[in-house]
């Protein structure tokens, strides 16, 4: 005789058979998944078992076991972030981890060896032009600024903005030449003439998007050749070579100090939506490096006070960082990574001028105050 659950479902009962058990028929559940055999360490082998069941109380009848799989709603699961497997591929992430970046590349994904080589080459050209023949530096500036104007105009075109290129190129040459021959007044006059030329030139393309394109042309004239004209003004005095070297060396110190401190200690992003790699720790490193570079040049080469060197260093660290962030903002707005591809490891000329251009104006103003030309 076999045992059956008693009337309350509490367990097996030894009472005699009392008749057939009423059965409530329900729709057939979906077929259960294939059963698997398992063994228990204490009870020995166990036969394949059915899916888990749960009792349903039916008044006046014995409990009926319904498989839980028949009542459970289908549920979908998603792979955990970063998990991989035969059916789950790697989840795309932002930037590669530092230990996954090739040794020859920086954390930004650039070729660090090429970047250092190009930087040293540009530095050698600048120093040679300053030491050998001062007007040669004017030619170096002119070539770099003309290329920078072309790169910026082409980048704006990727965003459907058509800044007039020809009047900007002619105006660039005029501004730099007038800054060299006529000083600050000549630079301002050249800028105003360039703005008028841009506004008139754009009239030839009709009224569609005139305000947008003309405004972009004025922005290019102000951002690139006008600010570069202050570097020419630094060169004009008899001690102009020392002034230009103080300006450029301090900006280079900003880049080196900021990069080193950012890599070693960077934890708190400065402007994550504009430039995620920049940190406040890197900014602190930039300030320290700029002060260490600017102070001895101002004191020893320009006969300025020590506090003047500190002031120039701190100010150029701020302007160089703001210039870099400003160009990063433009590139993000346009959806591009670099302004050009002329310089391996750097991008374009504008990607090197971004921190130099605003710093040139501030360096000219501060050096004219703390170390006036003789």
C-alpha cells in the first residue's frame, strides 16, 4: 500500500484508501525544461525531479500542485556591465585603461614619441629664428598663423559655417606687418580693416546665413591673427628676444607641468564636459611650473622684480589653460578631435596655438608693466 498526502497536505498518511482524489483540471502548463539527474551526498542518488511546485488551495478538495514555471512570467536578464562570455561581447567604454595604452602613446591616445619629437623640432626652429635673425621669427609667426587660419576656417566648414577665407588671409598678413612696423596702433588698424573686409566679402554670397558666417569670420580674425600680433609686439623692443622666450618658455612650462601633475596626481576634473583629462591637480602643477620658468627669465634677462616673474607665471598659467579649454569647446561643438593633421602627435597648428594666442596678449601687457622696455 502506498502512502498519500493526508487531507490537510501535512504529509504522508497511513489511513486506508478513502476513494479517488478530486482533481481540478487546469490548462496544461508549458513543458518544463529538461530535467537533470543529481546526487546528494547524504541520501544517495535521486531521480529526476519536476520543476518546483506551489500548492493552490481549492475549497473542498485536496491541494493541487501546479508547477511554478506555469505561473511565473518570462523574465529577461541583461549582462552585467563589462561581463564577457560566449554570448556576451565586451561592453564599449570611454577611454582605454592606462595599462592598455601602448607604451609609445599618451593617455589621450596620441603617439607620445612623435609628439615629443615634433615639439623639440618646433622649439629648435623658434630658437634659431630668434637667435640668428630676429625678423626671421616674424616669418615663422606669419606662416604658422596663416596655416592656423586655414585650419580654423576648414573646421568651421565642417559645422556648415562659411567664414570668408581670402580676406582673413590678407588681413592676417596686414595685421602682423602693421604690428611690426607701427606697433599697437598698427595692429588695431589692421584688425578693423580685416573686419570690414570680412563683412563686405560675405555680402557676395547673399543674405542666407549672413550673420552667422560674418560673425564667424570676425571671430577668426580676433582669435588668431589679432592675438598673434601681440607676439610680434613682444619682439619689437631691443630685448624682444628675451621677451618672446619668456612668453613661449612659460607656456611650454604650463603644458609640461600640467601634464606631469595631471598624470601623477590628477583626481578632480576641472571641466569634465569640455576637457575630461584636465584636473585641478594638473592646474596646480601648471602654476608651479610657470612660476619656476618665468621668474628667473624676468629677473635675469629683463631686470624685472621677482614678484613680476611670479605674476607673469601665474597669469600665463591661467590664460594658457583657458585658451586650451576654449579651443576644446570649439572642437566639441563642431564634433572634431583635432583642428588638423599637420603635426604628428599634436594634430594641427591650431592645436599648438590654442594656449599661446591668449597668453601672448597677457604677456605683452604684463611685461610692459613689470619690465618696461628700455
